[in-house]
C-alpha cells in the first residue's frame, strides 16, 4: 500500500514532463522550390514592368483581383488585351499591350 501514494505523487510530475517534452519548438519547415521555369533577368524585368502597367492601366477600370481571377493561354490574353485596347486606343499603346500580355501570360497563364 505504501507504493500507491508514491506513484500518485509522481503522476503529476510525469504528466508535466510529458507536456514539456511535447511542446518543443521546431524549426519552421522550408517550402520546396517551385517547379516554375526559371526566367532570365531580362524576362523578370519585363514581367515586373508589365505588372506595374497592369496595375496602373487596367486597375483604373477593373478590380485587379477580378481581372486576374482567370487563367488564359497567351493567345487568350492577346485577345482580351486587344479587346480592351480597342475600347480606348489612346490608353494602351501597342508596346504597353505587349508588356501586359507577357505579364498576364507569365503570371496568370494556363499551364
């Protein structure tokens, strides 16, 4: 009978040790590198320039999240940008349209 009170007194210590052992902090897991194709630095600059144009030009008429909610092929983005360009030709030049298409195809294109 004497063993029972000793084991009852050690049970809270055992539970405390178990709880402390389970609460070890772990280092954050690193995400595996994405499988996206590597772009050249020049292409990255063109895409970021296209993104800035998209935000400046397209964001005037559209919510940006709504405009990029879809994924299109490059040909699909060409059609959409040309459609928008025809509505207000002075707003988006051909050079700007090409940059917008490159950005949209790179970031929101069908894969």
